[in-house]
C-alpha cells in the first residue's frame, strides 16, 4: 500500500505519503503540515470559518510538495485516506472534496478515517507492530481511555464529561494571557514551579470511575487566580476578563507554581482513570500508547512511566511532531485497518 493521507479537521492542513513496510524508517515517505496557529492566535482559539478557508488555500500545494518529497508519481498511490469525522465541518468538507476529486481522477479507493483512530494508530509509524494495547487519547478535542485488540476491536472505557484535557490547558493559558495553544507554554512555565504549592482538588477518584471531568478543576484554578490577583495586584475578579497579560503582572514564581500544580493534578487524574481501565479490563495487555497533542507533555509522560512500572506496562508515546494533528496518522490508520481487512471501499 502507498497511502496518501489527508487531515483538515481542525487547524492543521496536512498531507502525508506512507507505505506499509516492515521497515520503520520508510513508513513515512513525506509529511507536509501547515499549522494555522498564527491565523487563530489573535482570537484565542480556532475560528472554524478561517480554518476552512486556509485549508482550501493550502491543500493543493501541500499535496504537490508531498508527492515531490516522497519521490513518487501520484499515479503510484494505491489508496487515498481522508479524515471524515469528528472535526470542524468546514475543514472536513475541504479535505473530503479534495480527496474525492483526487480519487476519481486517479481511480483509486477512497478510505474514510476517523480522526481519533488516526491518533490511536500513530504508533504504527514509529514502533514495531503493536496489535493489542491500551490507549489514552488526550488531545485538544478528546480525552478517552480505550482498549484496542487486534487493531480493530476497540472498547472505550472512559470519555470526558465536559472539557477535553487539551482544552483545559488552553483555557487556563488564555486566562493567564499565555496565548493559543497553551499546553506547551504551561509545560514550559511549570518546569520552574513547585507542584505542591497549590492543592487543587482531585475529583471523582473512585475505583469504578472511568470518565473525566475538568470543569471543576478549571473553576478551582480560576478562583485561585482571582484570589491571587486581588491579593497581589488589587484586581477585582470581575475585571479579570479585561486583563490580557496576567502572567506578566503576577510574580513569576507564583505563575510557575500555578502551572506546575495544575499539571500535577491533571497527570494524577489521567493516571487514575487509566489504571481503572487497565484493572477493569483484566490487565490483558502490557503496552499503553498515549497519543494526541497533550502526549507531547514530557512531565505527564514521565509520571505515567513511574506509575505503570509496578504493573510492568510499557508506555509508548509518538515523537512530539506526530502527537499533534498530522496526516501521517491518518494514512497509518488506513494501513492498520487494512491489515485486519476492516476497510470498506466507497
Ligand atoms: O491532537 P491535537 O493537535 O488536536 C486535536 O485533535 O484536538 O491537540 C492539540 C492540543 C492543544 O490543546 C494543545 O494545548 C495541547 O494539545 N498540547 C499540549 C502540549 N502540546 C500540545 N498540552 C500539554 N502539554 C504540551 N506540551
Ligand atoms: Zn487531533
């Protein structure tokens, strides 16, 4: 298989060419991603309409460059895989229409890929074929614990009841005026902070709890910041929404402590729910894949490595460049599903 992957569900326009080979080094022949962060930063989040227009502007040129980089002829492609859900409808439409046109012109099968399957199967690109594993999917839009058997049988144990974990990082970063997206910025600030400085409350820590909820933690964080802003800057809570650079007004050690304490509690919640899944699932597998944008967080990964040691579970995370949205993971999901013949051509 020589798969052209297309991803346009959010704010990354991405095209990849991947091969189903046993040689890890050559699975990704080309990967071209245009990140629209600059276009959305100003608004503190992704604006769907702007995202869709940018996908339209970039998608064709990225495809040309990817084909050139892979050193193939476009006719050599055997499958076209495109993200069809979930995502922002405008961006998905651009990717799907482009993929359909290409598939018709080249007379190649068009494969619809669920974006979350893309994150789950990113591991195919960088690790030896892992068929059975637990997955913690932590991204800007999703937070799930999943048991994956033989690639295609997935049992979802837990999902978020409100915000996704990446969204929580982004909202706190917005409150502090750190810009969008906020996860990596919070991680960087947390490095110099004391993670025990603020005791944010741990919620729903029960053996039988699988779902996630970050809204209570978010309110907890907001109230703490409001109290600190009043104490040290005499800013009223009602005026906080007008302050766009709170992080540079508050003492830098306090900002670092806030970020470190938040990150600590998030890691504890994620570990708790993942261990609950593994126990409830009878500890059938010995690998845990952590994927999605938040898997780029080195602190969270290390906490998982420590927590899984006792159970002998190996923690696998994709390289940072493949954690956030990209088309190689969409091509990888297509290849992984084909290995188990679950592809239906349409
Ligand atoms: O997977 P992704 O690119 O998009 C979705 O499918 O949603 O994830 C983006 C999310 C953003 O919320 C971003 O803040 C978060 O991943 N993120 C991080 C880090 N790098 C990216 N969160 C925590 N720590 C990081 N180092
Ligand atoms: Zn994603």
